[in-house]
């Protein structure tokens, strides 16, 4: 049973989150002005959102092509068995493999989706062979090349 308590968020919290999702470097003064509250109040709300775990961090949106990783793929991974030890080993290692951008644990015929980036198709092929094809814990891995990646802009509810 999930006993995680979710903080109660109001319209101002949602507005702060929408603005920070669009620009995590938005200065507190501009953020406060945009949502119509005092800077000290805004600072306290952002701090509370961080402390409650609503804001997990701030990250740079890196253009992978411009840093020499123009090949992106989604690798669907199906585990051989669903033993706790194998799953724990996978989730401990997978986010730290070279080129892994994100790891998603999903339901359905696939257990995990990995978003990976590579310098070229040879490097992607080598990655798949080294980490997935030879692993006895993995039953099947299917790779889909990503031609274009767009970030969603409307994930948070409008009030």
C-alpha cells in the first residue's frame, strides 16, 4: 500500500511549478512577480516544494547532438525473471551505464525503457551487445532509434 503523503498544492504553487519547469533558473524576484506574491513568500514556497520532494532538482536541458551524441534510442528491456535481486541489480546499474539519459520502469510486455545517446550507430550497437545481449538477466531487448525528441510543455494542471 502506498502511504506517501502528497502535499496540498494551491494555484500559486502550480504557477510556480509551471514557471520553474519552463526555466529552472528563473530568479526568485521574477518568479515572485510572475505569480503575484512577495519575494520572501515565493522563496519560502519554493523551499517548501523542495523539502516536500515536489521539486526534486534542477537540471540543464542539454542538446545531446551538440555534445557529440547525435544518435539517440529507446531500448525496451524485458527481464528474464522478476526476482527482486535481479531487478535491484538492474536498477542499481542501468542509470550509470555510459550514455543512459533516463530509465523508466514500465508495465506491460516490457519491464524497462532506457533512453540512451551514442556517438554513432557502431557505439550504440556495441552498447547493446555489451550490456544487454550478453546478460543472462535480460530476456529481450528491442531498440528504436529516436529521430526527434520534443519536451512536453503542458504537464502540470491549469488552475
